C-alpha cells in the first residue's frame, strides 16, 4: 500500500528495550507540542501507572489478531510473548492533516514501516554500552529474569541493524541526546 499524500512527516524512533526511547519521546512532546505520537496497541497487561488509550491501547489477543486480519495496523510484531502494533487510521489521518507524526516502535515494526512509508525518517537510539543497557533494564524491576534475558538477546540483534537507519543516536547523556534528536528532526529552532 502506498503512503497517503501528506505534508506531515513520519518519524520512526526505535532501539532496544531500556535504551530511553520513551523518555526522549516524552521530552520531545513536552518541548514541541505540534508533534503527534501514535499510541501503540498491545496484548500485554498494563504496567503500574499506564492507562488505556494514553500509554497503549490494550487489546485481547483475539481482538488484536482480528485487526491484523483487517489491515488495521501500519506495522505489528510479537515481542516477549505479546503483540504490539501501530493502528493505521490515526497515523494516516494526522499525516493528511500535515502534522508531524512520531512512532516509537521496535526494529521489526520499523522495517515494516520502511516498506509502507519509505520516506519516513528512521532513527535508532543506542545505549552507551551493552552493560549500561542491561543495568537500565534490570533497574526497572518490572521483568522476570527470563524476560530480561529475552530483552537482552533481542537488543544484541537490534544493535546490529544500525546501517538500516537514517540516523543513529547514542543516549549516554539525556540532555545531549535530546538536543541531538531535536537537531535531527529539524526541531532545534522550532516552537
């Protein structure tokens, strides 16, 4: 399917679990309210403090699978035993309105979006080191040891995909990473 005509720009932000994607995106949204962040759908249970429709659209597996069958996702993948995806209609609607859209998604989703929206700007966020990434994931305290090991194995794979991206950003210092992300997105002097 071709991407819809629009004056909005689609930006994909990806990177391993625990790299700080969510924190960087939240700061971008605070500083640049014209940006629109797509809310992903998932079959996982909400974490403490998460609410339906704000952090994720929480769906049952049968509901999610029905939407996949109906072409309702721009991208979707299974990760750590749960399904995740980007609802297609809201993204396309915002782009048609000319609004800059952010997707905070994982690597397989970024690859799917690249096929659907080849003009999307894709940024890979990397940790300063693999050891720091492991420290961040463990520091969350939300995953079992088995889930942590799955996330770390997946991170090793994701970090080898660096050449696929338009830009690669190391998140060693949050303020510096945010400034670099703003520069990459053309927001350094905006808003």
